[in-house]
């Protein structure tokens, strides 16, 4: 029984040592050069633990041998066959111990050689890594140097371009200033011409008439007003413009509009204001009021004739400053409306009045066409159910087409994409289009691409 236990222990120790050595050799074979430095310490720890286990097993073997010897002494009184078995067991134990010691020495030698080889390979790996790091560092320095040169070149080019653009912009602005100076000279000459025009009473009247005609032409249609028309039956006096106001029955009623420009009086008022002379300003404003009243009386007497005309007329003042002076006079506008049935209008207020009249034209035309509009609406109401039915049918067709397209996109497209996932796409789009014949089928040439991008 003791000999069999000894043999089992010896075989177990040998198997453990063989497994440890094979594990070490397999681990050494698997690890790469980059991982050896990290796993060398773990290998040494495993080997140290294996040696410690071997020592422990040796001590256990010695204790077993001692127990066997003790058992042999106790069984000395036994028969000779047991003695021979005992001697054979002892010799086997001594042989196993010698083999264990030899295996331990061989394992230690192999571990030392493995450690030296690992140190050598680790040194080679370290040297290789150092060389590679040096090469990477040198390559990075070259790349940085090229990038620095490229950046410097781009900065210099950008700086030159911007400086050139700035100088060009400055030169363009200076040229524009020179042109502006020339325009200012032309404007100054035009102002002088305008002063000469305004110095003549006849030309001043023509100026107001031209401005009034331009406003009427911009807002009203040519058939909505008349020029130089006699609004009073049997009179030879002709008003400059008369706007046609539509009525429900009969010919349209005329609205007389006459342009007035008391330039001398207004010039005296401006000179008094600039000289800051209160008495002169008051006298000039009274004179301007008298002139305006006289012009309103003239318009009322010559051009207002009910029912051929409206019960009022309009006095057009061609300048906003002149219109503001007239409006600022207390009670003047109300007095002109009450005494002479004349309203005063400047360029902006004249445009507003004409826009209001244009709206009245549209309202009157809409009233005339109310019956026709009613018939059209009745026909639309009769046709609307058919239109609604056609829309519902079109909606159903669109929904059916949408479901079909959705099925194509979500089902067939996904299947095609999965089938084509392993296929490498062509890098040249032109070659791919030519292979599929898309240029001839779709007609996308180079010029058509440019037009489409435009």
C-alpha cells in the first residue's frame, strides 16, 4: 500500500512539472515580441510558484519516505517477501527523488535560458521600437516643416491678395469720389439752371404742372383723367387736370386740379426765416396767405360748376416746404374749404388722394360686376361637388401610389442593398455612368451638369 502511494505521488509530481513546463513553453510561443516585456514578469512569477510547489512536493516525498522507512522498521518482523518489497519501494523512492532533482535542475536551467532569451529579445524589441520612434519623430518633423512652409506660403499669398484687393478697393473708392465730385459739379450746374427756371413766373407754373402730370400718370390710368379741359359749360377757362369720378348713371363727374406755385412770395419767406427776422417772417407769411387765398378764389370761380364738376377743387403745391407753410397757418386750410371749396395738397398728399380715388374706381367697378360675380359663384358652387369628388379620387390614387413606392423603397431597395453590400463600388463616377449607359438614357452631359448647378 505504501509503495503504491509513493508511485502515485511521484507520477503526480512529474505530471505537474511537465504541465508547468509545457504551459511556460506554450506561453512563450504565443506571446509576441511586443507583449513579452509585459508577460515576462508574469512568467517568472509562475515559474517561482512552480519551483515552490516542487520544493513542497519534494518535502512531502521525503516525509512519505520517512513514513515508509518507519513502517519498514515496524514491519521488520515480517516475512522476507515484504522486506524485499520494502527495499524495492525504497530504491524506487530514491530513484524518483533523483529524477525529481534532475528534473528540477533541468527546469531551472531552462528557466534561466528562457529568461536570458527573453531579456535578449526584449532588448531587441526595445531597440527596434526606439528606431521606429526615431523614424516617426523624424517623419513628423519633416511633415511639420512642410506644413509650416505651406502655411507660410498660403499666408503670404493671402496677405498679398488681400492687400491687392484693399488697394484696388481704395482706388475704386477714390475713383468713385472723383466721379461723385463730377456729379456734384453737374448737380451744382443743375441747381443753377433750376434757380434760373424758378426765377421765371411762367416756367414756375410749367414746373408745377409737369410734376402734377407725373404724379397722375404714375397712379391713374390715362382714361381716368383729362388735361387742359374746360370744366365750366360756356367758359373758355381750362383747368390743367381734371380727374373723372364715376357715377352710377350718366357721364363721370370731373374733379378739377390746378397747380399753383407763388415762388416770389415763398422765396421772400425763406429769406426772412434764414435772416431770423421775426417781423419779416410774419409779414412774408401774411403775404403768402393772401396769395394762396387769391389763387383759391381764382380756382373756385373758373373751374367749379356743379353738377358737371364736383363741389370742390384741389390746389396742388409742388413743394412740401410750401405745403407745410400753408398748412401751418392757423385756420387757413379750413377757410379755403369753407369759403372757396378748395382743398390744398402737396406731392405726398396728392399721391394719397389719388390712391384713394383709385380704390374708389375699383369699388365702383366691383359693384358693376356684382351680378356677373354672383353668376360665376353660383356656377362654381354647382361644379364644386364634382371637383371635390375628383379630388378624393385623385387622393386615393396618390395614396395607392405612395404605398406602392413605399413598398419598393422599404422592401426591394433593402433587399438590393443587402445583396450589393459585398460588392465594391466603382471609384470613377463617369466610368460607372458610362458602364450603365446613364449618359445616353438620362442625358446628363458636362454642359447639362453645369446648367443644373447654375
